[in-house]
C-alpha cells in the first residue's frame, strides 16, 4: 500500500452547515459543502487532545459512585456513542473532507465513493464510553491500574470515518481515514470540520460495483449496434423490453485482472412493455457474450456465439396479484391481527436496545447491513454479563454448478462485490413485519458522494414463539406452562434476481438464533428444443434453472463474561463418542461427549459432523458456574454443506474460506472479511482467512473470533417458480453452563385467554372437494 498522491488538503471546514453538498437521496437530506482548506495534519497535537482527565484511583472522589463520576465531575456528557452508525451530517463532512483533499480539479472530479462507514474504535474506547459516558454506567469495565487507579479523559476521542474511494480517472482505489473533529446537527448551526488522518492507495484491487454503474452499463449495452442486431435476430425489436443485469467478472485469468474495471452482463427480455412487474427473468437471452469496461464505458468484447430461441412466454411466469397475472387469488384468508395494548416490552434509546434482560446496540454498514454490538444479558445479582462484542453477516457466495457458459461464471460475492446494506429495502408494516414495530433508518453515500437514506431499513419487533416450557404433574393434574417470546431484528436486500432476509432472534432463555431467509427469482437459462441438462431442473418449456449453492459467513467477535478486549476465552469442540464394549459398557448402550480444546488457528479449521453431533463451545477460562464448570455458549449448527466443487475450481481461489464450516482466529481489528476487503476481480489465492490463519496464533486463552460458514444446496423445483417460497437456514448460540439454572424460570405464568368461546360453524351447503367428493366443512371460529 502507498500513501495517496495528489492530496493537498488534510483538514476541511465548511463555512455553513446549510450549504448544499450534492445530497440527493432516496430520502432528501441536508448536507454540508467543503470550503477552502489549507491546514495540514499535525500529529503532534493528538497527544494533547485529552490533557484534562479524571483521577480514578481508589481514593479519588470521582470513583465514589457512578453518579458522582458522571454528574459531579467535569466529564462531558456525550450524545453519540462510539459505536453509533455515522449520521447523515457526519457522512457529508467525511465526503467533503476527502474531496477537498484532492490536489487538482481532475482528482476531485474523478472521485467515486463506494463506502463511508464508521471506523469502529478500539475496544478500550468502547469500554470507556460504557463505563462513564453512557447508561447504565459500568465502571467495572475498565481495568484498574495498580494503586494509582486509572486516569480517564474528560471526553471521548473524536469519531472517525473510513472511506473507500475509487478514482475513475486513474483507476486507483484508496482507503481514507477521516477524523470528524467537530460535527453538529444542522439545526444547531455551527461549523463542521473533518481532518484527514491517513490515505492509502491499495494496488491491484477493484471496489464493489455500484447501482449507478449497473444502470450505465445497461444503457451502454442497449445502445450498442451489434447488440441491437443480435436482439433482432431473436425477434426483439423493442429495446425497452431488454433487461441487462451486470455481473462482476470474478477472476478466471489474467484477462480479468484488476488493471481494468469489468462487468459481464446477463440478458433477459420481457414480453410486455406496459407491464413493469412482469417477470422478465422468465425469458433469458442465450448465446450473446459481452465484456464491458465500466471505467472507460467501452464494450471490449462482443460475441453472438449461438442462436438459442427465446423461451415462449410462460403463462405461469408472473408473481403479481391475480388481476395482473391472469389468475385467481385466494378469498378465504381471514385477518390475523397482532396487538400489544400496553406497548412493547423493549426499550430503545437511540441505537441502544433493552429487552427481557438482553441489551445491545444496533449498527449498520453498507457492506454487512445490520450489526449487533455489545451483546449482554443481565443475570440478577451477577449483573450485566457480556456474550459478544460484535455479530454480523460479513460475506455470502453463490456458486453455480453448470459448466456451460455463462453459468460457470456465476459465482457472486454478494457482500464484497455488491454490498448487502446498500441493497437493503425500506420495510413496510404488515408486509415485512407484524406487530408493534421499531424501525431504524440506514444512511450511506451514493456513487458521487451524496448522502442517501433507506427509511425503515431495520425492523425490530416481538414475536410469540409457542411454548417455552411446560410440565404437568400426572399425580395432581397441575400444570405449569410458559409461552416463549422472542425479539427479532431483521433487514432484507435484493441482489439482482434473489432476495435475502437476515435475522437475529433473541430468546428469553438466553438463546440467540441467526437466520437467513432466501427468496426471489431463480437465475435461469434457455434450452434448445429437446435439449436437457443434468446440471439443473427444467421448470418450464425451454427454461432451465441450474443447481447452485448459497453460502453465508457469520463473524462473531465473542466476549463470554469478559471485559472488552480481555483475552480469557477459548473454544472447545464437542463430539459424541460411543463407548467401546467392555466392563464399562456391558449393555452396549453407553456414549459420552468428548471435548477437544482448539489450541491454535490451524487446529481450529473445522467442519460440521452430524454423525457425532459436533458442536463448539466458547467458554471463559476464569469464570465458573455453581458446579465448578467453565461458563460458556455453544454454537449449534443447523443444516449445512461444503462446496460441491473440485479443488482447482477457480472461484475457490477467492473463496478458499468455504473449505471449512468453522474458523477461529485471534481478534485483529483489521480482519473483518473472510476473503479480504476487495474480493472483486481479486487475483490473489486464499486472501483473508486462509492467509491470516497461517500465523497459527494461539487460542488457548485469547480474544477469539468465530467465523461460521453455513450453506444450502439448491436443486431447483417447479414449486420454486415463478418466485421461490422462503427457504430457512441458520444456526443458534445456546448458553452452555453460562447460567446456574434455566434463566427462563422466572417468567410469570401464562394466562389463559378469556374471550368469546369458540363456536362450530357448519357450512350447510355441501362443498364439492377437489377429488369430486362432497364434504361437510366444519371450522372452529
């Protein structure tokens, strides 16, 4: 990496908070503009940033109580937590600061902003914030420093933004770090200042594709005369019917090297120009190959390779309501209402959430989407007990199993090449979520640096989840039963034809569930008359859906009963063993759980094994429960798979992390994505987890990060067409000796429903069944 060239301005101050900053968004936001800037970075001042401090020695009056430390001392109360996502104003200031740092107008004009995200602070800063600046004020999070105690600053360090910037004029990708020195809400007035801390050019990489590039690529291809002629050969005269879906090229050889910014589109054709909701994916255009340079906006390669007739319009292709698809909708669905007359059981303060003894903070990034920070459980007299520092979905890979062109190139890295957060939806009550809903908006930057907002991007609500526990004493007939309730946080995103819903569920018994819901439209191809392929399923005449897989990567920065950054966790693998026949197993029925400590990173590359009920336990090496066992949480796999690909499959160069279901690493703040930060057109083999773990760092007592890879193999069915019913996949984190007994034992008794009695409604007219039999239909109302 090299420092950014042509950077002259390292500090930017805007003359007015109300000036326009090219901030045109899905939800209009007011921004700030960059003014003149001639102050260079002075690192010598950083050490003097927090000259004023509080003595936290045991004899200091500042430690008499949390209240006195916060209210009775000159500590500056903070309005923004260090882990809160960047606000629209902060994003605008960061963009303006970087743009002002360009040495020439050409440099500034060429800047394209792919990501502006919070540079998450060190864990020690988070501990400081939660100890003395934000409720519930936990000074025990900070370690004591001998007899003198700790000395803390009177205010938190300034927040920082990380920016990934691509210069279309020079084909350079750079990573900027900007200190948000002074940022006020626009309504309050005042100046907005940012300061460039660092700028690093990253060689031989390409950042993700952007939605604006998708649109420009489609327009370019549809105006290209040879392409227009190829469409006419297939009977397509109206180019408005043509759909162009740009895909990243991956890496299959030197021609895909990141020295050029490339896309290989797929093509489809609708049948009706006046039907915007028609399923255009039902008519794939085969045989046309196009390579686009999306930096210079040139078509580098064009080949009309093979004339495959367009599939005839499938009468079952559309998924809209009856009036627009020519079908009949069901008419016997009664309203199902969820009411909470006393409101929800959760409490929200900004991005901080409390619910049923759980507490955490909600974050959001353009790449990962929703993030869960500082997850903890309040365990009675034991207080707030940490479980994880950070949970998120950091990557997903979708490899296709058809060796024919173009399907063999379908190996999408939907987080690293597109961005799960940037493709998220604005959710709607009654459709995406039911009940009493709390929404969180998401803010990020457009391609040209404008602030964009997705309203109602993250949904949080409570759900009834059936029976939590129940027992009836058969002698007395007395019954105790408790219903389960869970808190659900979710967001949905669309990446071309597929939709993905990402969920974190929190339960009253201390369980955490990660879930992904897959839906959307199959990526299909066309077949010639009489042609079949063994690599997929024919779902309609002339229409074929290749077999493929979906892999998701959850990154879990665990913190079992530990303070931020403490190195006191370890991971053990549990396998069921059958006792050998002998004196200790005379009845041949004995089995037991055998545990193996994963001592280093190379040993901690593991796979699921349903034959031994394999699971993994993260435990604290210093804390025990009432039976003397180390407290912990276990990772329980759901259904899973590994790649069905040969060892030399080209996509595994970039996705070598898929070769194992579990990786465990020592925490490193720069290790965030399993395939490295820039998987798009990445020529390097095994970047990310496979490279990091070659260090074989020790894990016996460490600050551990779990990387769990879970996948599903999708053999398409006719029932997946025209839109796929949701498929569920995920895993759970379950307390394993973390509590001294069931944490759900204190739930109040479930109350029997008192309302109108159910009644039988007998439909007097005999109803003919599908089988031709006449039946009396009785329903309970």
